[in-house]
C-alpha cells in the first residue's frame, strides 16, 4: 500500500429527487404537499465518495449511469465535488437510477427506480485495484448483477494490497445474501442499528439491541461500526457520543459518516475512537442541509462542530 493515497468507491450511483418539508406523512390515495423540491446526487456510494472528496480526501468512483439528464446531473456533481470519474460508466441503453426522497422532519421515505443500478456488475473496478489504498463498497443489495461479485471484488482488493470496507444498506429480503462470506474479508463494516440487528439474527445471533448486535458481529468481522443517528455510534466496543444539531434533512448522513471515518482512519491514521467521533460530527453536519451532498460539508466545519 506504500505510496497509494486514493480510495476507490464502488457501487450505487444515481440521482435523487428530494421532496422536503412534507406537511403530513405520505398517505395512500391522498395528496400531500411539501415546501421544497430539488434534484441532486444520490446513491450511497456516490454520496460517500462526494463527502470523502469534499472533506479533503482523494477518491475515484466505479459505477454506472444512463446517458440521460439524471445521469449527467449525477456525473457532473461527482466531478464538481472532486471525485475522479474515469471508472464511472455512462450507458446509452440504460436509464439512470432515481430515488425519490420524501422528507418530513427527521424522517424520510424512499422509493427507487433501479434503472442503471440493475445493470452494474463492478467489472470495471478489478483491473485498477492495485492503484488504491482502500476499497469501499455500498448499496449492493439494490444491484442484482453486482451482488454475486462482491466477495470476488473484496478478495481481489485484498490480494492487491488494499484494505476494504462495506456499508451494507438495507436488504429488503432480510436474507443478507453473501454477508457471511463478506464479513471475514472486511477491515470495516458500517451498519445502522436495524441492519446490525437483522444481520445478527440472520446469522444466528440472539441480539436484543445495538450493543449485543455489535458484539456478535465483532466475532465475525474485524471492526463493525454501528451508526445510531442522534444517539451517536458504537465502535470498537465503545459508545461514541453524538453531536446534536437541528435536523433539516437526514439524507446521506450515514454515507457522510462512513466517508469521514475512512478519511480519519485510513488516510490520516487516527485511532478508532477519534475517527468515529469525527465521523459522528460529519454525519450530524450532513443533517443540516438539504440533500445528501453539499458544498456546506468541509473538514473545517466538521472540526468546528466537534469542538
């Protein structure tokens, strides 16, 4: 890994349509009004890569978009954030993935059209793994052609001398296909509380809360990190304190958390608890602006919040 600085983010890249300030929760066969509407960068992998670059890290992304307005929006936003897009495919025969985010206070409802997400298989990442210090994968459960290749990609990254991390995101089936094979290959696992509990129970753990789930997962993978939103995080068996903020939109907060942790831990070599605290501050800051990616995110503002 000597001499390598860049991180590779591989997985879901799409556009988000953010409808914010809902006057009431979404209701069946009822019209609900909102106060805000904007199209923005979406996808867990894309948001993490953009956050990593905005915080000062060097990052490339491997994903697939359609050659359409939403695809060009996502590509241009990644480039503007400072992310290298040489491994980002643009496919004329595909429509870009699109997620509609319905945001009301600190809660959100998401509906995703897979489009190009369903066509991505991760093949473009393999020849370049030797160029990177670290590989981060996210969103595999929404990409049926990528999911069967994730273990192969992790093994190839490790053989190339890179460390690896995974943000599972939610598996709607709760079968967590591949997780048992992936976990021993990881340096870092990022999950929220619901994901941690579901994975632990699927793999035979009797977890009744986030701490028990984290303990069980630590027997299967090197470093599980459980994101607890306004409650902070669990990392290395320790509770990491939160940084309370007024929440405008939680979209992308978990992805920003992962990016900030990787910057502090992989790129800067900070101790685990310090990196997790920096990540909590970054995730909190991400809740104070609309959408999952914004120029309002920078390392100086995160450090100021942490202080």
